[in-house]
């Protein structure tokens, strides 16, 4: 099967399981989505959501966050992983945006081509391809950009969409290029969500549930596992 056919087959099967189109879980403006994405790194959704709310409650304006003592920001987001790193990082990003744009607002990204908007975001300190795609896709901009998280990445490796040696960062462009060029933002969002959900609910890191997986006949790793060979973990 050609890679492009395989992508469509996987998308169709998982969409049937996870019920596409999938509703967007956020309706945040792009700057708020950027902060939310930074807080969510290696943190449970419930904890990063609570930290975002606590930050907004303590500092109603993003300019207040940028100007606050770093210890106060760190205290507000204390429920996330590595608040001591995330607080100064968020402040540095807010200050960089204000210095370049004159205002703390990222709505202008909606008027740029997706590649340009992502490149602009990735010039900010600590912003990589997953965050730039998340800002464009998950925010109210609703742009066609594909984030790849660790679950999505693991399923893509095991099903043979990408080689095991391809790290999460560079996998963004490879996986996005496999999708039809005419797909809209919703379909690209669905593709990320279904691969992520499949990693969370079936293709587990340690013991993937291949016996009940709808992708088994398409999946080299799953077939090896069923033949008695351990399923390879991603790098
Ligand atoms: S067959 Fe197994 S390894 Fe392959 S995607 Fe399904 S659960 Fe993951």
C-alpha cells in the first residue's frame, strides 16, 4: 500500500472509532492558547488547565504577567511540571511579543500563510513545531496545522508511517506532508486527535492492545507482537 493510501485508510478507520469530526476542546485566542500550550508540556491536562485558570485569576491581563515578579508567576502556576522553568519562559515570550509587535496580541497570525505563521512563532524562545501547530490549530484561528504529541508519534512509528529514527520535532513536517493538500483545518485537527486518542486508549507505550486494534492488518509492529516478538518502543 502506498503511504498516502495507508494514511487515508488509518484516518478512516480511526475516525469511525473516535467519531470524527471531533469537537475542539479550546476556544482560546492565539496568545492564550500559546500560554496554555507552554503550561501543558509534560503536565496532565487537568493540572495545566487549573494552572492556566489560576494565572488568569491572579493576572487578568497578559501585560501584568510579563511585568510581574517571576516568583509570583511561578507561584500561580505551581501545579504544572517545572514551574520554575515555565514562569520565566512565559514571561520572556510575552516580552518578546510585545517588543516585536507593540501589543500582546497574536490575532495577526490569522492573516499569514500557515508556514509563515509557524515560522514566526518558532522564533520565540522555547517554541517548537508542536507548540506552533497547537497555537494555530487549537486556538480560535482554527488554521490547518498538524501538532504531533508523543502518542501520535508512537502510533505513527508503529504503523510504519514514519521510521523509528525520526524524532517528534522533524516528524511534524513528514506527517503533515502525507495528508491531502486540500484537507481543511477540521480534518487535520481530527487526524491529530484520532492518532493521539489511539495512543492513549489502545496503542499503549508498554503493552499495546493489538488484539482489539482496528489497524492490526496495516501495522508491522502489531503483527510482530502477535507473532511473539515484542512491540518496539519508540526512541
Ligand atoms: S496493532 Fe498494536 S502496535 Fe499497531 S497501532 Fe494497533 S495497538 Fe499499536
